[in-house]
C-alpha cells in the first residue's frame, strides 16, 4: 500500500514532470500532440473532479439546513437556484438561445448571473476608496511616501489633474516606468526563481507534503 | 537657336524622348537580382515553414522593394510563382529576427524572410516547394534564381539551448545547496508574516473562533497554489495542536481534494486525527465573484479570528481582504500576483511578497533540505543581478566610446532568455 500511496505518485510526478519540462524544448508536432493530449486529459479529470466539488457543496449546505445554522436560509436559496438553473439548462439543452430566441437558461445567465457578478465587481470601487483612506492617513513615513506617490500618479493619470499640475503627467510616468517597473521586475525575478526551485523539488520528490502523508 | 521654328522644336522633343528612354533603360539595367539566394527548411521549428536568405544588394533603399515568390516544386518559370510578400528593400534583416545569434544561418546584415502557412500559403512537411526573391523598383523587376527546399520538423529548438543550460545549472545549484545545508547551518532571515502565523492561530484559539484559509484562484498546476497547499499543511498541524477550527473554501475541486489529504495528514501528525473534519475543506464555485461573495458571507457570519490569503489572486483580492479587515480578523497574505500586492499590503497585517510565499514552507518547517533551496535561489538572484549590472556597464561603455565590441557581450546577454 505504501507503494501505491507514496512511491507510485512520486514516480508518476517525476516522469511526467521531466517529460513535460523536456517538451518545452521539442518543437516537433508529436511533442505538441503530447501536450494537447495531456491538456485534454486534465480537462477530463477536471470534469470528474467537479462531481467531487458539487457533492461537497451539496453536503455542506445540507448539513447547514439540517442543523439550522446561522444563515441556513441562504443554503435553501442555493439549492433552489441550483435546481432551477439545472432544470432550465436541461430544457434548453445547455444553450443560451435557440433559433434566435433567448432560452430560460440564457435568461438566468444574462439577467441574474451577469448583473450579480457586475454588482460584486462594482463594489470594488467603494472598497478601494475605504482601503485607500486607511492607508493614506500618513501615520508612518512609509504611508506618507505612499500617499505622496499615489496623489502624483492619480493627478497624472486624469486630464483634469494634468491640467491643474502640468508636471504631474511626466512625474507619474517616471514613477510608473522607473520606480514601479523596476520593483515589479525584481519581484518577478524572485517569484520565477522560487517557482522553478519548487518545481525541481516536486519533480525530484524533495517536496512531498502536497501529497499528504508523512516524510517516509 | 530659335526654338520658335517648328523644325527646331521637333528636334528638341526627339532629343528629350531619347534622353528619358536611355535613362529608363539604364535604371532598369542597374537593378540587380538578389545575390547568394538560399532557401532552407526553417531550423528549430515544428515544420511547415521555409526560410529565405539573401545577401544585401547595392539597391537596398526604401524606394526599391523585395518580392518573395512561392510555388510548387514543378514550377520552372517565375511567372508561375505567386507573390506572397513584398517589403521595402532596407528591411527584414537576419539581425532583426527573434532567433538566438548562435542559430543564425547567415550574417546579421543579410536579408531573411520566413515563409509560414496562412495568407495564401499552404505547405506540408516532406513536400518540396520552389521559392525565389525578386527586386522591384518602378517598372523594373530583377528575379533571382528559382530554388527548391522541403520543410520538415525538428526535434530540438536550439534557440532555447541557453534556457536549458540555465535551468539545468540552476537545478544543479539547488541540489548542491540542499546537500550543503544538510551538513551546515544556514542563516534564515526573519519573515514577520510567517512569525505571525503562530500568533494568529493562538489568537483564534483564545477567542474560540475559526481560522479561514484560502488557496488562491489557480489550480494545482500553478506553483503558487502548490506553495499555498504546502503552507496549509503547516498551518493545519498547528490548528490541530491548538484544537482550533479550520475552514478552507475552494474554487477548484482538484485543489480541494489535495488539500483534504494534506489537512488529514497534518491532523494525524499532530496526534489529533479525531479532530479532523472532512468538510473543513469545501468547494464553493469556480466563478470568481460568486466565490468572493460566498467567502465574504462566511467572514461576516462566522467572523474568523485569522484569515490567510495564499496563492494567486485577481480582482477579488481587495473584496476579500477589505471584508476581512472590517471584521477585525488578523490577516496574513502571501501572493506572487504582483498586480494585487498593493491591495494585500494595504489591507492585511502581514504580506508575504512574491518569493516569500515559496520560502514559507522552508521557514515553517526549518528542515535543512528546504532551507538549502532558499540558498540556491539567493545565489541564482546574485547571478541575475550580476548579469544586469555587467550588461548596464557594457551598454553605457558602448554608447560612450562608440565601440562595437560591447555589442558582442550584449548580444550574448540579450539572448539569455
């Protein structure tokens, strides 16, 4: 059993890891075919995994309803929403429109899901304002620097700001192109090296905790 | 000379016509066909492509144009070939191509055109085709020799050879530093965000509130999600030891399954397998804002004492962290999404910036094998910084002195990508 739980997954990880790392250097069509096939496999596995996910979701909310935990009414709404959408999708054969006419499934998508997503995204504007207010109170030297830089960049990025402070456009470009870009690149170099080192550790079985199980 | 006389006028007109005709004939004869023309299978590619190379000519100026002609192998007359590209004669040089200097098949001053499938061209591997290049200027046209070549795929892309050498070199370095770390103590600088993990879990235990842990927006194929899952193992071990509730909502079912196993093992290792709950890891939805709304709801209803945001994030980052901040939870973020870092820094108590996310596993475990990797990364960074520094100095010296020798080094560095 230990072979099936530990050695076999590590062996599969090493072989596939090396194979697909090597695939990057092989431009031959058969190499591309290999990558395409593996991507399709992943999609199929993802499809099966979705069953796991939905089972987890149903179970989680069923428990909430049964125990009548705080907010259990929302779980009922989730059940109702999921069942109605499934029924609408089955009736419309998964299509949003049939013969140019919007189906019930399309209606759910266009007039329920999209506006709700838009609402969530729109809230971001208010959250940015509140986060900015807390950050820019200039309580420390760093916060003061952040505040000054943010004001300059904000002024330089809107026509009115540049009209009021003509220099803000050039200064904000300099902040973005020189200070910001160099720091971002430094972070990206560190991230890339970290990701490569982690990949090596996983391929060669040095890092195994993602498998669950101990160190043996 | 009296030009008003009809005879003189006719003679003048004839002379003018003669001069123009001779000039045009002279201009046409000055037009030279592309010399040293070569047509080869494009190297280091997946096939279905040919590369045309020819030497720079005396008429290479913006007024003249090159025309690439392409057709079946049986074609023997340029008229039977189809013009597939036309461009000014002072463009399309070998030096402009996006290939490494060591794979170039001609000098940088030569012209190069790569014929690929699409826009009226349909090539098959193993089939020969006829190609030539013509020079056009005004009405004049000088056609080069008709050459044949057969496209075929290659098994190795030599343009990426430096990439392979670097990857192997860096891999070797990481394994060397791991073996070095087993024998020697390596200093690890403090990372406040990771020191605060214990503090956050302790606080949640004191308050009797749960801990919320998010693994980011990507799936298990992304290194940041793997790093987040590895850190989850360490966090879960401590929550098990402190007997604190752990909640891990997921956006991706495979990540959920993996994290369930990791959490289960952490509870086993902590000696508290009975405290493990199968549904501590649960799936919500793959949809970005639906997931955000659900997690915000959990934060507001359950009021977790500590929130962990590890992995990759997009626009949802601020929506999550700002809600968490409003509940008074201690928040620790770790992400490699550089575009979301400002939001995390603004709203979280501690933020693991970029590579610190990947270093977290080593920091929390204190295992030499893990810490050695960090030393390897640091040496890698030192090499990259040295290359940047040398490149900057050489570029400056090249501009200041006008010398061409720094360009040799710069080309070498430029192709290290």
